């Protein structure tokens, strides 16, 4: 018997080595054009090196998702919260990386359109809400002035608003209870308190994203970049930078555990679909 036939072969190159391939360099150059490829490589290598589970993902999915983020001029830095590379186990392809748009990325894309004079989203704390009129979209609040006291106060709801440069204005308020019901309806993991969902790791961040998405997707002006980001949110990204959604099986997919920000494919796809559904479910 040829001994080579039983020698385990490496599953894939290390990520840094993978980036030195000519085909990968060409892919990066084709997307970035005159932009600095070295800056992109440095930022994405840093993102991968700080996430042990991301290192296990297929290199092609990491690069494509990161290139999409770069093409939208968004940063992969978790500290900036514009978009995230999230690892999960897909039963057909193994470990892959997914593009997840952060609420700060939504704000960046909206601002760049030049259509928004004002855009804001914030948590409303206990004792601050005086009244909210959903018919006229008018809210009255007395914000706690002491920042530390306000930070420590319980959150009772979330408010988002925008105003165009031409004066058109829309606003939306959801109570904390309504946001909780939304999270439980569209995230089985959150409802079961499994500990791995975005809702459990950063409820406020997910609430901001949900409210902004409800507001902008229904009434806001969406640039081509913003449309691309919304469509790609919660997907793996192909080499041509188009999103790819994989149909899930009935059973719960395997969870990649022990890494902040790691969720299952089923969770992310369900939450992404929820944000795109019609008004009557909210």
C-alpha cells in the first residue's frame, strides 16, 4: 500500500499563507481597484487572528465577506461595530464565515447617502418616557442628565428617528417588552437562553439594529450600497460578492461554541429573514 494514501492532508492553508496565492491577490485587486490592498490584508488578518473560531472557517468565505465589507467602505473591527465576520457550522460545507451588518454600519451607509439631515437611535431609560404618540410619531422624554446614572438605569424601550434634508421625518418607538417578544419570536436560541445568540450577547445592539432596519427599510432612502448591505446581511458571500443563503434542515445545526459572537446558521438566517418581513408581524 502506498503510505501517502493514509497520511492526513492539511484541510486548508493558514489564512495568511492563503492570502499570498496569486488567485486570491487577483480577487482582492479586482474588487479594491486603486485602493490599498495591503491595508485590507492587514485589517482582515488582524480580525482573523483575534477570533480562534474564525481561523477554522473556509478561507474563501472569510475573504469574500471581508471584500464585501471593504467594497462598502466598512471596517471589520469589532470595536467599531460596522460589520462582523461570524463563524458557524454549515452541515454541507463545514465551518464558514458569514457577513453580519452592525447597526453602526447602517448609520454609516445612511449618512454617506447625503439624504439624511438627522439620524438617531437610543435606549429610553426608566423614568425618562413622558409620552409617545404613534399616530403623530411624537415622543416626550426627560432624559437623565447624569451619564453614569443614566447608564445604570434599566432600559424600558428604544427610539429611532430620521429626518431628510428636505424635512421629511419618521420616528419609531418600541417598548422593551415588544423588543423582547420580537427577539423570542425570531430567535429560538434567545428564547431558550442558550447563551450564543446576538440577542444575549448584545441586546441593545440588536435592538438598535432592529429598529433602524424597520425604520429605514420601510420609509428611508436606501443607496445602492445600503441595499447591498441589507441583502447580504446574514449570508455567506460568494467570490463575485453576491449573497448565498443555505437552506437549513429541520434539526438545529451544530453550534461553534466558546467564541463571543458565534451563532448557528439557523439563528442568523432566521433573524435576517425576520427583519425583512412585512409590517403586519411587528
